[in-house]
C-alpha cells in the first residue's frame, strides 16, 4: 500500500505528509505533532496546479503537490511547530530537497512516474503571485555595498536597517551575466558563500564565540553546496541572513540573563524532557546545590514546580490548537503516564484536559451560531 511507503519516506526525510481532500486535511504519514490546520488549508488553496509549490509562511515552508483543485498533498519538515521556533537550517534542508521530495512523493502516491513540473515559490506574507527563478543581475557593486551595511546592522542587531538592506540586496537581482562566470549555478553559490563568510567575520569581530561562528559558517555552506540548483536566490538570501541575525540575538539575550533566568530559559527549551538538576548544572555551569536557592529567590517556587507548571501551560496550547489525544500530549510532554498528566492538569487548573478543550471550543461554537 502507498500509505506504508509514504510513512517510510516521511521517516527517512523527517517530514510529515498530509492530504487536502475536498477542503479537509487528512494525515498520510504518522505525524504526532501540533499542526496549524488553518495555515495548511490556506497553503493548499494558494498553490498552483501542475507545479511543485513551496509555500512560504512566517515560520517556514510547506511543499504542495497539486493534482487538482480538490486533491493536493502537503509536505512539512518535522520541526516542532508546538514550540513556535523558527529554524533556518531546517528551512534550508527543506529547500534543498524540495523538488526531489515532491517527485518521490508523487511517484509513490500515484504509483507512476512524476511529471517534469517546475518548483515555484508562493509567499503567503506578501503577494499571492508565484515567484519563479530570479531575473538577471543588474548591479553587483550595489549588492556588495548593501551587504556591508546589512552586516554592520546585523552586528548591532539593528533589525530595521538589517531588513531594509536585505531588501535592497534582493532588489539588485544579482544573477546572470554580471556574475562573470560561465557556470550560472556556481556563480549563485559563490555569492551566497561569500556573504556567509562576510557575516561570519562580522560576528567574530564583535566577540561572538569563534567556534559558534565557524560552525554556523560550515553548516550554512554545506546547505548551499548540497543544492543542485538554487531555487529562487532571494529566498536563500532571506534564510541565510535571518539565520545569522537570530543566532546573534539568542547569544546576546543569553549573555544578559541572570542565573535564574538562564535556568528558566533552559527549562522552557527542554519541556519535553525529564530534566534533572544535575543536567541543568552541567549545561549552565551553576553548582547543583545552588540551583533551587537561586531559582526560588526570583520565582518563588522550586525548579520542579516551575517545570510542571510550564508543561501544563504548553498542554493548554496544544489542547487549544490541535486534535492530539490526551495520551499523546502526556507522552509529548514526558509525563509518567496519562493518569498522572490528567491529575496534575486538574490540580493546577481545576478541570481535566478534556474539560479544558471543551470549554476552550465553546466560544468558537457560539460565534458560529451567531454568524449562522
């Protein structure tokens, strides 16, 4: 059966696969994560027929294979959407594999050779018009000048100037004859690799840890070199520059946090684990015996109490925004078992998870009735 083969492919490539059928979404791979049904429906509706369409949204990409207006497949990288965390490397991986993945899934689902469709990109945040391969370059010197100002803005985390100059770089349309290269694809890659080196050098000069900067550079360059063809240069430019901005911002925030805030941030980043004090101590370089004292002085509760409360808050979000079963949420958040999760949830909220989900859905139902 094609379902089994799709599950194997989804597991191998770390993707989830959904079917858009007559306006409804159906899981085809064994996806257990939170997913945004409204966003995915919008992506399905906005994709064009007879193309493999990468739909870009605020936090990433969805690949849509459109067989007809009413029958489409949606592929998403297995990034934990419940955490609402943008992951540029996951996006770059997905961009790199999109066309080959689309053809593989098509051939498995239809049990026939995939057509030679183009890969197009549709940005939900901007124009609904599909964006194809970028136009020829107009001014390489302007691109270089804007990239220098962009790197300076990156180093001081000036988001307004940073975004403005990224847009100006994109407006230069740096492809084609001005690359002065007989190899069009090699020219695209060389420009991106040069930009990565420029940003890496900028971070090193302002004291960003060299080992972290070099690792960023190596990983980014690997993604670029793995790409057989740079599908839409502008989107690679967006993802690479954003990656460096986000990493520097995270580093600066971590440096300014108090010890208690660092503990809190660590707990929230590892809610799906049964994190022990020893592990926190080793990762944050804070003596184990001091952890609860430091934490309780600021937050008025122990680390364990705080971690459980945060898990319940996360559970509320998942109950609000997904159809996951209570048992699956308990496993997702690393509770001992379903019954312990239910009793803990009721202790902190006064109601059971199912009662919470029902209560949360009632206003929506009421609004629907009013509209009808």
